[in-house]
């Protein structure tokens, strides 16, 4: 069972296959784990893509049913998770990669694009979570009722007061808009990005699925070919995720 370790952070990850790197972010909210790929996903992305890509996936830090652990960074929750995700890529010697994220993987992908825009070649947000005015407190309340009590049972160093501060920073106040991790202005993109709003949505999504194409000036033709392939494979398995690369 491989781990990436940095200080008092310990992240359980797995990899399979070979080819252009593809980072798979499981759904499950703050209990996002590798096991979700096989048990909760609309299809198993590791099994689907391992024959063509080098697939990496990981348990989220402090997912109560996973093997990853670390401090609860109440003042920078989203960036703490991005630190872990980019740290795993660094640990594996991977500079540029694609990402496919389910559920909470949507906000994670946006934050990775903000934190490391030169590293994300392309990304697909499937069944993404986000803020909606009809359900403004959904993410906060569901995690206070579900994830919070479970993680405090297993981690006596974490209190519900800490959980409240952590979730408030993640989902309320200034963060309570659109995709949580970046501003609406960021999502309008600059010339290096193209975004595709996808045609249909899972009933449990809070936002419409989105495909994102990052086109650095020096990206190789091989990388463009790989992004096209992963988009086609994904759309074949789940009809509410489809895109074409490069953009028309």
C-alpha cells in the first residue's frame, strides 16, 4: 500500500497502467476514497483507463473510511487538499497530467487549475458539486451531519467546533458561490483555456458537468491527442460527460 508523506500528512494513493498521466479524483464528498471508484462511481475509471493511461488516484486526507490522514487545516481547507494532490504528483515525478474528478472533484479541479495552471493539460468535472442559491447550505449541512461526526469518532484531536470552522471556510461566507474554490471571473478563462458546458447532468449533481481544455503554448501534439482520447472514452461511458478537444 503506497503512501506519500510530507511532515505529518500521509496520503494513500494507488496507480495502474501506463501512458500519459491521468489523475482520477473519486467522489464521495469529504469521504472521497479510492474504493469509491469501484463502488460508487457511474463506471470504474481506473479499470476503464488503465490500458491507455497511467492512472493515479488517492484517498482524501481525513476521509473517515480511507487511509489518508493529516491535520485539519481550518484556515485553508481547499488549498490543503491541493497540496496533497500536487504532492502526490511530485512524489511520482509527474509534471503535466490530465484530471477527471467526480462530485467534490469538480471544485478540486478548479483549484488545481488556479494553483498549477501549467501542469493541468485537460480536465473533466463529472457530477460536480457546487453552490446553488436554491440549496445554499447543502454542502455545509450534509458534512456537519455526515462527515463531521464520523471523523471526530476516529480522531480525538478533531472536535466538532473545528469541523464547523473547517466547513464554514470551505462552503460559507466568501466561498459560497458557484464552484467554491475559484471566482466566477476565473471561470471565464483567459486565452489559454477553453471550457465546454456539457449537455446533461446526473440527478445528484449540484452543477452541470464541465470539460476544461488547458492549452499552454508549448503543449505537445501527443498531449493533445491524449486529451481527445480521454474525452471520447469518458463520454462513451457516461453520456452526461462529453467534450471535443481541441475546441472547434
